[in-house]
C-alpha cells in the first residue's frame, strides 16, 4: 500500500540537530532522529513511504524568505519525493503576505504551515486574520493545533478561524488538538473546510480512542503523518496498523486523502 507522510519538519544540515533538540525541549519529548533530510529520507524509504509533505516554521519575520527558499530547494532536490509548504509570520503586512504567497506559488510550493505556539499568535487573532485574508484561499493552511500549556492554538480558536474564512481550506494537525483531543473532536467535527492529520497523537492515546476520533471526523478527512524528527516512521505505522481500519480506509488515510487534497 502506498504511503504519504503528510507532516514532516526539515532543516538545513548545519542547524538540523540543534533545531531538532529545540523541538524536543519545547515539547519535553526525546527526538527519534537528528533532523537531517538524509536521515528522514532513509528512514522513510525503509518504511515504504513514497512522498512527504515538508515544511519549517519562521519564528521571526526575517526568516520567512530564507526558509521558503530552503523548502523550495529541498523539494527540487528530492526527485519528486517532497511536496513543500511555505512559512509566513503574523508580523508581516497584508501586502507582504500577498507578495510572498505569489512568490512561493510561482516556485511550486503548495500550502502554508503555521505554528501558533512557536510563532506566538492566536489562531483567531487580528494579525492571524490579516494573514488569512491576504492568502485569500490560494493555498491551504496547515496549523499546529492544540496544547493545553499555551493560549494560542486551542480547538475553539481553530473553529473560529474556520467559520470566519469558510472558503479557506485548513488542516488542523494532531487530530485537531495536541493534548486536547477530546475537546478537539467535540469542537471541530463537522466543519466543512477542516481536514486533519494524526501526527503526534497515536503514542499518547489508546488505539480504540484514536480510531473513534478519526471515524468522527470522517475517514475521508484524515491524513497520516509522522511529525519527523519527533517519531520513528516505522513505529508510527505500527501504531496506525493497530487502529483496525480496513484496506479501503487505510488507503485513504495513508495516500489518497492527501493526494486528492493537494490535487496530485
């Protein structure tokens, strides 16, 4: 069965190990890998993963073009394995967002990744709404969603943004709410412009509960993701196999949902 990893962080080699360690410190989770692209590709291919959605996050305004150039170069060098999402920053003006979206689209990047907890903005804030208005539905947005330690990305904020911008396709990562899964499902299920990935989830909740959440969202709306470099892809696939989905459901979550979403 074909596999598409819909949630992968990548970094330049010279900072990869330091960046991965920073992520581990942020979440209090030991990293499975050193964060390099070569390690990710090797691990993915061993597990039969054919394609990956790759991205990185700008924590300052000035990092945006550099990171997007890096993502583009990585996609170009991947031989078709990578699909890239750009980064933006809430301090950017509407004109700057518009210009960068046009630039990354001309480069072939296919979406936007935002991490409210790392970038320190509420999903439903005025600055965030300015970004979404400037994006104007041209690219889907992947959000880190949920974390009960911070007041930036709670599921109710995700729902507020989805309702405010009903034509904007949005992906709520981590089944809609990292560490807030029950609240996320109760809040976000049924939103017509929301999709979900199940990265950084299956190691924390019981298989029967993860299965229930995915069925509640709808098997057609969920993507498989490893959240590299946090988790080992082979172990994530083993956890996914424990959910007990049939072959048709597995094929959707592992491949055709995300390829259809991206128009590939």
